[in-house]
C-alpha cells in the first residue's frame, strides 16, 4: 500500500454538469464543469512523451494517478476530468484497484493534444 507520504498532490476531480440546452431566451446554455471530489494523490508522469516544436507543446502527455479508494472515488468515470499541478487532465482509464481491499486506486490520465 502507498504510504500517506507519497500522496502529496492535491487532485480535484470534476464532472460535467448541466445539459448544454437553451435558456429561457433561447440562447445556448453551455454545460459547466463542477467539482466532484478533492483528494490527495500521487501523480506519475511518463517521461519523454512530449516534444516542444516552434515554441509550443506537441503530443499528449500520459500519467497515472494513485489515490485512496473511497465510495465516491470509485464512481469516477472517463467522462470526468482532474485538475492537478495547475493542469487539466482527461481521464483515459477508470479507477483500477491495486489491492484486494480496494484501498488504493490507479487512474490513467492524458493532457495535451486534443484532450483539453
């Protein structure tokens, strides 16, 4: 099990709320991201996956995030997103239990490219 000392990053999970319908005047009402859950986590970025060309970042960056398993954490889906270290990450794989008691979960993340 991961010790509490490794869970140093504040991770804020968000879920898309609203329908993106129309308001009472017929104007487009965009859906908004609302906070779902805030936990401590261990973000592990995959090294060497990004390139800088002409002053901008190219290609997606992959990472895994380990968090403690809770009743709310197991409801996280690939439709949600997470904000950590000031970056917004798309969830590419739903939580996977790393132990039999589901006390530690690992989530696949990606940022950059067309995921933001």
